[in-house]
């Protein structure tokens, strides 16, 4: 995984993995200090950019495990 994300527009429509390797979904929007992720058709999560650990050009890696993703769910 590469270090920091320098161009946030490049991560839109990229797959996201939690720190324990689980599929979290696809980034659908980057706005301000948040990254919006879509999982399936109805589940959306809004995580802080600070939880993004890296980007390798095809996948975004988060610094949080899958079990904690639910706290970022958008209702």
C-alpha cells in the first residue's frame, strides 16, 4: 500500500478494504474531510479521511477493522 493520498479525486470509484482485509465497498464521494463509501445498494458509510491509510492505485486501505465500520453508517 502506498503512503498518503495526494489526489483524492483518484480514489472515487475505487474499492475499499478495512485494516483486517474485509471488503468495505466502493468510494462514491470525497467531500471536505470525509470519504463516502457505498456497500451494496443501500448501505453508505462516511469515514474521516484520517482513517485512510493508503492507496495503491486500485484499492484504498483503511486503518480501522471491519467491526468498527458500522459506527460510520449514514442513515
